[in-house]
C-alpha cells in the first residue's frame, strides 16, 4: 500500500411405484446438492498462497532485495504470475506506462465467459518499495488473488458476470499503474465495470480485519462472511485514497476490499477482538527490509483469501 451426492436403489423386485418415485426424488435431491456444492466458493489452500509468496521472496533476493517499479524484480514477479495464469487458461495482457523515467507494467487477466457489459474486477499492486521485498505489501494481496483466479480456472467457473483480475505496477509512487489503466478506458468501458475489489496487505503480522465501506453491497458481502465465522470487522479508514481502488472510485466505479493494517497502532479493544499486541503497529515492517515471508500472519492470510473467493463467486453469479 502506498504509504457426489449419492443414494442407494432398492432392488427392482422390491420396488413399488411409490418407492421408485422416492428414489427418483432422492436422485433429484442429490443432483441439486451437487449443483449447490459446485456453486459454492472453494476453500483456497493457504499453503499455495504462501508458496507464491516464497517465490516472490526468492525473486527479490535474486534482484537487489526488492520488486520495485522499474527494477528487475518487478518484471520477474510479473512473469511469474503471468505464466501461472496463461497455463490456467486466462487471457492475459500486459499494459505499459512510464513513471519516473522508467517503464512500468500492469498485468490484466480475463476469464472466459460472462457478460462483458458487467465486469467484476479484482486487483492488487504487485510492486514493492525499493527498501524491501514487499511480501505483505503487497505480495500478500497479489498471491491471494492469484490463487483465487487459479481456483476459478480449476472449478471451470461459468460466471454470469465477466471476471477480470489485475496486478498493478508502481502503486508505491501514487497508484500510477491503476490510474493509467482507468484513464486509458473509454467512458463506456469504464461503465462496464460493475465493481472493483482491491486487496492490499492481507497478512499483517499484528493483523486487523478491515473492510472497505465505500459501497454498502460490496461491504456486506465481506462483513456477512466474517460474521458467519464470528469474526469482528471494522470499516477500513487507514488506507483511504492510498491504494489502487482510488482511481476507480474517482471514475464512479463502486469499490470494495480488505486490509489488515499498516503503520497505524492496534488499540486494546482491537487486540481483545482480534488477538495480537495492543500499542504496536499492525505491520511493524511496513515499507522496510524486514517485510519478508516471516512478516505474515497465516491465519489472516488464509481467512482473507477465502473471503475473496466467496466475494468473487457471490458477485459474479
């Protein structure tokens, strides 16, 4: 962030017309259960998300310790994610822009099908600051939406609305990549974006559970999911205007998202609700060299990834 169901059939000899009808009804019920099961969002394996974070860490380690805009680590990060999406069957495109005298890149991935006049778009910035590898900020959001996208492909999801995922460049200098994308859209293409969901810092080590409150419907999708798990949430305020939802909101697109906190301090009430340490920053390694794979709260990362999957399945149906 800038700053099969099954049933037993009786023997034919024993079956009466009523028993046969019951069996048929049982079969219909089983089929319905199967359809419902297929429609439910999956539980995304957090181990897969963490494996992606490990790869991003390795990329940073091999490229000067960061994955910043204009640096080799960013390009390697984009190549890594694009390769997995291409293999899964997404249609990917890379959009170039210039910032600070350097070439930047956005990665956009579209899933087949769905009404392209109603696009549910999900995004996360892929760049780090130059000071460190940026594993929480924002490897966490980038890896989470990658694994949700791969879950869409694995399920061969056939959404009613069109699904689009994006990994933004140069967020850390002021949402440059996402702003370039929004500005490059014709007005009628902007209006086709039904909603934009942003995920920036999902595994802060002293995690909070913050939900964007910019749009009531989108907010409710997340707050209901957490409430069903008896987890308290709070409206997200620390990151207002500081991440890639901002240019979409400014263009009139409704936005939503999740956040686990950055340099702000956790209160005692928040620690009572969520655990962790009161009086400490949600992420003490924010924008620092210590923002490594060790700087991740696995529980928060797991919950947030599954919450994203639920939102994608819900909003695209």
